[in-house]
């Protein structure tokens, strides 16, 4: 398993502080899982296994940026991390706030978009929401379920209406895995797709492999 969702699972399994879980999701933005893991490991070595917000607040943007340099866009991500620390003030809201209100709070923090917020809510709070990443968007577009021009919230709402809430997490992970390994951006492996005969292959050559 890979992607920001799977790194979040790793953080949860390791007993990380809720703020640490959110930070682990931020580290995966616009980068590979391999380097995101390295960046997270650097933070853990410096600040401890749980990534307590109090320890991070005693640091600086420059120090955190240097520790996560391997992940790319390190200064922007470091600023996002400190935006999170300042906005959440210890992170109690991550545990106690109403999930929909928490989504509003998270998406108001510079550097935290709806996808990052939804991943946290789904993975940590087990709140029924559906994060949409590039892999999911690509799979659903090729299936003709969504159109190329639909925005994040439109796709999210459409999927949430079509799937039982109890299946959001399972469907989310399966679609990501399928998009990464089979329905790839380049050279999709259509011959390996279990629904190849049913897929309209929107945006792809109509000739089936």
C-alpha cells in the first residue's frame, strides 16, 4: 500500500499524535511515498515517535524545512506545518471538534486543501467522507462516471451519493491502488483490468489491447 492515505495509516499504527498524523499527510503532497517516508522519519528522529506539537513548536520553520528537504517543496511544507501548529493550538480540535466544522477549520489553514483534510477525517476520525486524488479522478473519468471538467467537490459529492458510507474507505483505497497499478496515466494495463470489457475508456484509444 502506498500514497498519502497509506502513510497516514503508518502514522496511526505507530501511535503518532493527531497533529503528527496530519503532518504526515502534508509531507506526501506533490512527492513520492518513498521520500515522504524519509522526511517523516527525519522528523521522528528529531522530535520523537509521536511528533508532539509542543516539541515541534520549540523548533523553527528553517529547521523543519531542512529536515524534510528530501520531500521537495520543503519550505512551503514547513510553513504549512507551522500554520497547522498555530491554528490548532495543541491539536485538541482534531479529536473533539465536529467533523464537518473541523473540515472547515482545516481547509482554512494555508497549505491544507480539501483532499488533505478529507484524508485526515476519513483515516483518523473515521468520518464518512471521500478524498479524491489524481488516480481516483483518472479512473472515474475513464469509466465515464465523472467528466474532465468536474471539480473536487463535485466528484466527491457524486461518489458519496453512489457508495454506501461504510464502504468509503475500502473503495477509496481500491481505486487508488487500481489507478497506480493498472489504470495508469501512461500506458494503462487495460488487459489486466477486471472490468476491461465494460469500461468505455473515455480519453483513451477505442481499440482494446
